[in-house]
C-alpha cells in the first residue's frame, strides 16, 4: 500500500522528529481503534467478535458453573439468536414430595419453614430499562417470533388439542357426569375468586386466602394452576379473568424462600401449558423470565440443584430437614419436561444442559440393587441415605423418565433405558403381593422392607400403563397387568374407608390390608393420584370400571369435601363426621378435577399421541424435532 508522504518525511520513515513520530503513532492508533471498534459494533459482527474474545468469555457452560455466568450467557444467546429479553415494564405487579407429599401430617408440613443457611449469593442481572422506541421494536419482533414458535408446535400436532367437539362423549350418562365435574370446577373457582383472589389457595371454612411458604413470595398459585383446566373445560369467562390477572398482577420479582420443585411444576408448568394451548405471548414472556430465576439453584459442585431458592437474590440452599444438606430425588428429578420446553422456546440450550447434567451424574454413580435412594448430596454427588420410595420423596423422578422419553417423540433413548432399568429394580425389590391378593409397592430402607404404600405412590398405575408399549414386546401385557393390579389396590384403599376416599398412606402388615393403621395417615387433602391412574387406565383399556370408580370419587368428594364456600380436605377418612382441614389445594383444580374431566371425555381431548402431562397435570406437547426443523426451514425461506 502507498502512503502519501508527510512534508519533510523520507520514504523510509527515518529522520522523524519526536513531534512527528507522536502524530504518526496517534494516527495509527486511531486507525486500529476504528477497525477493531467496527468488529464489535457493526450489526453483523457476531462471528468476528468470537474470534477476538478470550476463551474464558466464550467457553460453554459446564457442570457446576456459576449461575451468574449462566444468566449472562443466556441473555447473550437470546440477543444473538433474535430471542426476547423481558422488558422491565413487562414484570408488573407438598414440595410435591413434601408440601404436597407430607411425611407426617398435613398440618405439620403446611407451615414448615425451609431451613438451612444460604450458601451462595448469586444475583441474576436484571434487564435494563429500554427506550420507548426500543420497546416497540422488541415487542414487534417478539410477537412475530412468538407466533412462529406457537404455530410450529401447533403444526406438529397429530390432532386438534381439544378434539372434534371439545371431547364431548356421545353417551348421555357420561356427558352428564362430565358436566358435573365442570360444575365442581366452577364452584371451586368462583369461591377462590370471591374470597382469596390473588392469594395462593382458598381457605373455604374461614373464607380467606392462604399464601404459605412454598412459593417465595409468588402469588396466585391457584390461578396459574387453573389456567389450562378452565380453558379445556370451556369456562372462558373464568379463564379470561385468570389471564387478565397474569397480565396485570403476576409479579415475578419476589424475594422469598421458594421451593424449586413447586415453582417449576406449578408456575413454569402452568404457564407453559397455557401458552401451548392458547398461543398467548404473555405466558411465554412470563415463563421465560421465571425460568431464568431458577438457574442459580444449579450452582453446586455437582450441578445437582438445591431445593430452596430466593427468586430475588438467586441465593439457594438445601432444606434444613434434609439429611446432611442433601437434595431430594423427586425434586431435582422432576425438572426435565419443563426445562426442555424452556430451551425449545428460548432457543437457549442451557436449561436442557442443566437437566441432562443430572442424568449424567445419576448414570455414573452406583445404585444399590439398581434402586435410586431419595437423598443425594449436591456437593459430593453421593447418596446420603438408602431410603427408596415410589411415593413421597421419590415418585415423580420415575414419572419424568418415561414421560421424557414420550415427550421426545421416543427419541430420548437414555430416558428409556433409565426408566426400564429402574422399573426392573422396583419389581425385583419393592413390588409385593399381600395375603389377600393385593399388589402394592413397599418402601425400602437399606434392604429392610416397610410394607406401606402412600397415596402418592398410586400414580404408578398410570405410569406403568403408559410405558407398557415401549418396553420389551413380550412384557407389554405384563406391564398392563401390573398397572391394573396397582390401580385396583389403590381403589381398595378408597372403598375400605367410611368416606370412600383414600388415606394418605395405607399398610399391609399387622393383619390389615390397604388401610391406614396410624392416626397420622388417615387424612385426605384432595389428592389426585388415584384418579390420575383411573384416567390413564381408561384411555389404555376402555374398561368401564375405571369410569365407575371415578364417579365414586366424585360422589365422595361432593358428600365429604364440598363445603359452603369451596372444597376442603378432611382429617379422617374413616369417620363419617367430617373434620375439615380448611384448605382448597391448588392441585385440586389443576389435577384432581382435570383428570376427572378427562376421564369422562373422549380420548381426543388432549390426546396422548400429542401431549404429556407434567406432575401437576399441565399438558405439554410432544416435541417432534424433524417436524419443527422442517417448519423452521420453511419459516426462514418465507422471511427471506
């Protein structure tokens, strides 16, 4: 390159005076600054940036990596890939294994405070305030992107989500029963709205709201849990009230102690299902904002998340009552479905990476007799106790293995292998037959069997049923028979009580079978698990007994749990003199009534060919990667 000579400067550049050297160097430094600045500020310089950024800035997220880095990487990926970052103005204002699955009594667990001292203080960066024009641009872009995402998933469904006639059965008697369940939902909802609007749950006897300790300052659990139930039942006025509350009053900027598990299955699951059923962008915007707030819980040496998180500060810790600061199998094992969908919607793999990391660790460590104990250290990655249960503390881990396989359009071979391996170990070590011929699942305590089965374990009839087709072909009928036997046992726990509602736990020792022998196990808190298995077994076999059993439950709920201002759990299922616990659980609206409604509907309402239900009964669509990729290619061609 030829440069124009400066006056008094030789071509060789020799003999420059000091001032001339200074001017020349200043010119060169300015030129270099201009060139490098262009790399970072020109619109299409992303790839060039990666060349010049240091390795520490571009390395992928690894096991146990800091959540602050995760959040930055998340926001950077969204920006680079054209995704949305929630604007500041958009954020207005059992544990299923423990808060939902209390090991002692409902009252003792309901107000339990999460213990343990905060061990980390990681704060997710908050999005900066945008200018009005930037907000408008972001909103327009987001609407287009969201519509495409929704249409992609909708276009990959094999059948309409709500069926040909909203799942209305042709049989008048069955339809009458379905309408009764719909009336129960409206009654429960109307009283919640009248007396507890915006609170987490209704106290129907005292006619006020309950907030509780599980959601870290989040409100409206019953609203989020009810969105999809109201929608599929066609209660559109009620649904629109719920949607308006989400838009105007769901404040995700809470600063309290939240159960990672409960927030995930109820709030994340509820918002995801509402988005996939309706295409309303506000649900996607809210769920992506909430998903980011859960990432700091994974900031542990192993990547196994802690059970409690402060959604405001990002601080996380283990439950104070958990052995040696351990994490709970049913909690860290019940994230996969929702987190995979968070990655799909955000086009950010970090959520999938987090849950796949859990899989890798579980595959690596030794399992006693092939079983998965309930307590695992998030620091060492080792089991803390050898207590195994298909009920509380363990249950939904197994459920999510088979459902992860189904949700992946049967491409997730790792989930399939883990599920059938676990089921084989469960059959070999836990499945028992009582002297009276009832099949049940005992609990395992370091090799010693406890002949007890919890109400929570009654979901396993449906779980084994939906997995029957995908195991070894010669075992298909065996699995269907096992599913039917377990569901029958759980039905017996209902029929052997005075109220025809099942106890929290029932035993098979001391001469009794399928009955609660301890006072602390005699309560019923509107749980769905038995009815859940009825629904699955009906769809798999169409044996009319499952609908009859479901109707028995409806009649029992009406007689013993319906009070003047809602539905309440009862303290003793073995006495006809009801003592109510004064709590209408949010999962009663999300699960119990939804499963009953589906039981009395045609199979084309949320068909199992297209949907899986998370452990809170929120439907999530099966991810058909080949279909989504084809649609993505078409979308790109159209946009070009």
